[in-house]
C-alpha cells in the first residue's frame, strides 16, 4: 500500500506488509538502547509504523489483539514531547479523542441524511461514535478501536498504539462487543483515508497540547475529551487494581485525566487513574 495521504500528515511513515507488534517494532527502532544515537534519532517526533497484518498484537493488561490480514490496521505513532511528567496521563485520552473524531467523520460521511421526520428511530441510520475512558472508541456502544500507550525503553519517547477494525465482518469480530467500520457503514473503508484522518486529528491535538506545555485546560484537550467521552454521566463498574470493583456514576475527568466516579455505595467521589471500565445498563 502507498498510503500517500497518510504520509503527508507525519514526519516519517513506514508501512510493513507484516509485523509482530507495531508498538514493539517502533520501540526497537526508536530507542537508543542497543542502537547508535544516530539510528534512534532517525525516528523523530511523529514517526509512524503501520501494518494490516499484525501477528502478535496486544492490548492493555497483556490481552491479545488479533485480526485477519487486511481487515484491520495496527498503527503506532512515536512522540517525543518535553512535558511535565504529570501531563503524560493525557496521551491515551488524546489519542482516543483523535480516533473518535476521525471515526465520527468517516461514519458520518458514509451515512445518508434522513429527511423523513416520520422515520422510525429503529430505522434511523445515524450512529453514535464516542470515547470510552480511557482508551477505547465505540460506535453505538461497540468497540471499533483500542489504544495502548507505552514508554520507550530509554524513556525518550512514547509510542501510541491503536488497533482499528476496518472491514471485519460478523464472523471475524474478536468479541461480541466489537464492531468494524464496514459493519457500521456498509461500505468498504479506504485504509489510507481513515488513517490520514486519524493522524491529522492526532497531530492537531498533540501540537496544541505541547504548545500549552501539557496543560489540558489551556490547550482545550480537557474540554474536547469531556465532549467526546460517552463514559461521563454513565453508571459504570471499574475493576480496580487488586481485584476491587467500584460501581458508581462517572461525573467528570480531573486535571490529570483521571475519571471521577461517585461511589454508589457511600456517595463519595473518587478519582480513578487506571482500571477496566464497563458501562452498566439498567
């Protein structure tokens, strides 16, 4: 694949016909450990490795992420920001917001306008694309993309990984709560157009965040993530480290990107920095 549109969005772009894990590949290429500084420097800020055939993909908590060849994109973006450490927790949300905006644009472009006010809601083709805190993108409540951010081994950068379901059908889906752009739009997506849309949104949000010295309020990132986040206002169950569950209502996102949840048991509000989140429906 040429990916001519996507190449124009970033500083360096490499497509691979096959990769074990694009995050691992990019970490190895861009880290100074075992390499000369010149080799590592050849992968500057906003370098990208992408494949549609990832053989050892993974998600958060070491979970396996696999898809048939040619039906999903594994995308890894290297960033080398010089920012305060407390701002780093925003990067999964920044990437998630970028992907949400890109997917929403693609879905809306493939969705016909509805002019019949008498059309039943069940027949309405509009779709709801949202960010699920902290790192999933959902369409109508079904996962189309997951994000995994990892530090370089030498600590001199962050790799933002994304796994996006392009053209999986109902027989290829990894879980019952997954979907793909093909299933939603009924149109085979153009991988280059989808990827270019994501990279454009990612670069836009990233540059604004860096220019604001990692201040999510000043850069507008906090407001944008809050606008896109379907978790806010939902009743959720958060599986916290240590096997403890927190059930309550997600009320907001704090200054460090943590989810604010009002505990259903005692009414106290607490910030959650990490944990698996399930949207509960009653």
